[in-house]
C-alpha cells in the first residue's frame, strides 16, 4: 500500500524520459556516463533566449524564434557543445551529451565509497531513475540501496542495514538536513518503507562508510537526498490502481515552480487477492500529501521549500508465540516533515548552502488494550560554506544545530510519562587539496556536543586518492564516528554515553564511459555499544556502554550500460564477517540480522518498438543466525538462504490522444519460501524441547497494477 506513492511517481519518470516533453525546447544534458550535468548554460546564439539545467541536467526554455538556429551548451569542466536546430510551430526535445575536457578526465578525485563522479566524493550515487526502476525495490529508496554492495537483506523490517550495523546506524538527510523519522511506523515483523519517493530527488547518495565530516551522529552509513530543481513543465496526472488513487500537479513559471501530489491507498482488495501470513483486523490505509516550491534567486541562487504530510493506520492480531497469546495491536501514525534550503554563490570564491528543517511524528499504538503514545519533534539548522581558495585547494566548513524532544505516555492504572530532550551543536572543517593531477588528500574534522549527555567529541577523518591510470584509481579513508544511543534506551537511562565506531576503507575503482568496476575492503571497530540486563527494563542501572563489536568484509560492484544497446545491468556482491557483544548478548557472536554473503543482479531494458520498459532483480542472501533454544550455545541456528526474483513491466501508449501508462510489478515471482528467523515458546513441552515458529514474509507473492493518464 505504501508502495503506491513511489510506484506512481516511478511510472511518471518513465513517461518523462521516454515521451516528448511539452516545451518549445527541452531535454536533458548528460555526460558520457549518462549522468546529468548540473547548472549548464543553454542558449540560442545571437538571442536572449536561454536557461540553466537543474541538478539532474534537465532544462527547458521558450522562444519565439523559428527557422534554423544555433544552440550552444557550456559548463565548467566540459567542452562547449553546439548544434544547429530547426524550430517550427511544434516542440523540440533534445538529449545532449557533453564531453569532459581532457584535463578533467585525468584529474584525481577522492572516491573511497564512490560509484560515480560527484561532489559527494565518498558516496555511492544512483539517479532517481535507477532507484525507481529497480524491480525488487518497488519504488522504495532503501529497497533500491539494498541491491548495492554493503547492505543486508532483512526482509521482516524493510530498513537499511549496512556493513554489520543496525538500521538505526544509518541516518537520512534531505538537502543536507537531518530527517529524524525517514520510515513509516509499522507492526512487529511487518516490513516498513521510506516515506519519500525517489522521484522527488535529482541525486540520491548512499555512503557505506568513511563519509564527510559534514555528517554526524551516524555509526555506519548515511543517505543524502538532493531534491529536484525547478519543474521542467506544466503537468497534471491521474492514477487508478488496485489499492487506491493518486493525483499530481506541477506548474512552471520563468523562475519559479510549484508541485503537489496527493494519494489515498487501501490494501483491502490486495489482501483479498494475495493470501496474507498476517491476521489483519483492519487493512492498512494511507493518506499522503506533498508540496514542493522552487524559486531561482539571481543568476546562481536557488530557494527550495518542501513539505510532506502523511497518515497511516492498521490493526492486526499478532501471534505472540513466546507468550502463547494472540495480541490485538492497533497503530495510527501521523508525520510531518518540512525544510527550506538556499544554495548559491556569494562571489567567485565562496559558495553557500544554508537551511532549516522541522519534523513531527505522532505514533498512537494500542497493544492489548494498553495505549502507548509516542511523540517525536525535531528541528535543525545548518550553514555550509565552500571556499574555492585556489585551483587545487577547496575548503568546506560549517555549523549545524539539531534539537530533539521525545515523549512517551503509557497508560496503565496511571499514566507513565517518559521524556527527554537534547540539543546537539556541531562544527566541521574539511580542506581538500589536489597535490598533483594524480594525488588528492582530504583532512576533515568534526566537533560535536550533546546537552542530554553533557559530553562532546572531536572526530578526525582522513581520505586520499591516487590515480593509477586514466580510468582507474586507488582510494582510502579513515575516520572516527559517534552516535547517540536509541531513545528506547535513553528514556530509561539518560546517563548513557555515545556509541563509537572507527572506519578503515581501501578502494579500487575502474570507470570508463558506461562501465564501472569497484572493489572495496573495510574494517569497522565498535565500542561503547549499549548493553542491558533485560529489554525494556525501567532500572537505569540495568544499562551500560560496555558493548563491543567489529565488522570486516569485501564489496564488489560491476555495472555495464554499454555492451548491449538499451540494456543496463549491475551485479553487486558483499562478504561480511561481523561479531557483536551488545544488548543482552552473553557473548560475542554474529547478530541475527547479518548474512555472510549477499548478491544482487539487476537488469533493465527499454524496448523502443513496443514502447515497453522491463526490469528484473535476483536477490540472494546466505542464512542468518538465530538463537536455537533446543541446542546448546548462543545464536547457533542458521536459517536457509534467501532468494527472490522480482520483475516489472511498463507499457506506454495513447488513450483519447493523451499519454497513458499501464504498469505491473511482481515480487517473489517464483514464490520462494523464505524464512527470516524463528520464535520459540517461553516454556518447554513435556519432552523438554521448545516449540518454534518461523518468521516469514507477510505475503508470499504480490503484484501491483497501475493505470496512469497524463492530462
């Protein structure tokens, strides 16, 4: 049901990419790797008609000129592009490829953790279209990143687990601003999804470690989402699907744009068609709305405001197998997130990005007639300055402040209130110097403080790269990272300290045109992890920071968009060796969410003669450990391997002279019987053994059918 929001926008992206735009002159500027060239200048020579591409390389402009005209496109680091075009009464759609200057191709860039060239040097970068068209993700940002090396497949949660870290160790940012609640609330053993569609963003960055000093309070990973620039065109669309309806609207003026979407979804029909492994009392229902406002300020500035409001509700009978009971659980969740960002040039040497954000999340859960109301409020402010000191020296510096209030009310015979608040100011400084055309070095540092824990930290970070050939290089990164413990612990024990992790990364990458090969080895050492005597203990003395852990492994990635015309595929493999002694673990073992081997094969193709897009994903994960109560030792059990094949198909056609789309997405096509772990009875049977119940997917196989009409 939640998938509908992103599935609909995914289909709209295919329409935008494959059908002629409704402008006088419009299109996309890309480099030879197919990645958008941001802020390129496009104009008709000898006239005042021109525009600038947005952060995804999309552009559009209107002109009254007709006949033969000379179009020019230019951007720093690229050779000037020119083309003679004939303008008539109709529209013109252009797809421009710009060539990097030879000097730029030979420049070294810090790429520990990089999949593609980007200002975010230590990150894996995919376009929004890459994410939206990954069949196994069904339009979910985090589901798409689960097909990349370094991530784990934890199907009963749906969140992002990276390189031995738990899901809370990955932090999400939007335009550099922290998002405190990036996932929808969910029930026990029911996978959740991200709140935001990938098509809201021109760039999505997934860093698996060793990231910039700009980012804090994250032990394992960050996801940074850059929202789109100005809308390229006026557009209205209506969608009807098996679980609801969606409408979207966008309006473009010369320097301003406005976009709005609304969605209602109800899973009742879907649950009747596909057998559920859940006893639903009330099928999940979702309402969602989004507004995006963009305004160009001067020649280089861009002001962006974003607001998202959503509400979801559901109710189920939960099989509490350890207690031997069926527990009624009802959930209502309302969430609001908003931010405003400004970015631009102060002068030729200084760039600025500054913004504020706020989030409010209200979760009302009733567990067997026990009401639990959790309210989370967060706000943040940031200023990032970039000084282009010389051609070889760039200095990034900034300050950010994040505030958080947490309150939980539990209604027993009387109301129990658990609450906390925290203010976290931080400073960061990160010079990057290109010592030569083959060697680059970045020295970063971050200073953090928490008023809740009355403690601070100085966190150094170093990364470097050496170019071994025109298309290959070796990179390394080292750094110290901290994170505040979960509020689930701090609400009982506010005296806990930060958790810590050290990252060491060594990377080799080869990239030539539309082929990428990358292999990366890493080691992470954890300290200060939270341990406790029993879950949900109300005694502060039951919690401490004596937990330890480590993770090491190798990630391999191969992507090829060149060998077969119209085909894009990638293969991602990860090997993980991790151990932890935390929570109530009696010893150091591989945690129950970790798989030693993970493999994803992603295939995509557009078949032009029948205007159809097809995609397929195969996912594999080796068995995950679990605590088998019928065998001696701790965490000695191992589930069977995980397999999944998901496919999608999109057909683009015309109806009543309007563009329309029919889309289908099927997950677990072959119906693999996957198991995520086991629950054991709290008491042994007459023979002394403990009965068990497998934790399985909520639905063995599901299909989504959507019809969209572009008005």
